[in-house]
């Protein structure tokens, strides 16, 4: 991936629960196809070591480009408990 005209490393972390998975039959010298469906609870995308997207549904965090879109929601829920 390129950032400001220079190449930069990209990494992604995903965790969740398997919803379904299907695998085609294994045949010699052929590619195997896997279809998977995951209920994602945590997703983080980083570029050049800097988090760009962070979604953590269990902790109600949604940060994109440094802006936490759920900060007010968490604050309001803390006051309600």
C-alpha cells in the first residue's frame, strides 16, 4: 500500500465467532475453495503502524481516522447504569 507516494506496511486483526464454513472436496493438484462466515467482534486496520480503523463491538468502540464515533454513546450509557 502506498502512503504519500511511499510504500507502507498494512496489517489487519480480526476476531469473532464462526457462523459457518464450507470446504470443497480436496482434489490433487487443484485449488481448494473455502467459504467462511464470521460474526466479527473486533476489527483493527493499521497502516504504517498507525491504527486507521478500530471497531470493538464488545467494548462499544468505533474509531475511524482517529475519531471515536461511539464516545458519546459510551458516556451516556455509563451515566444510565
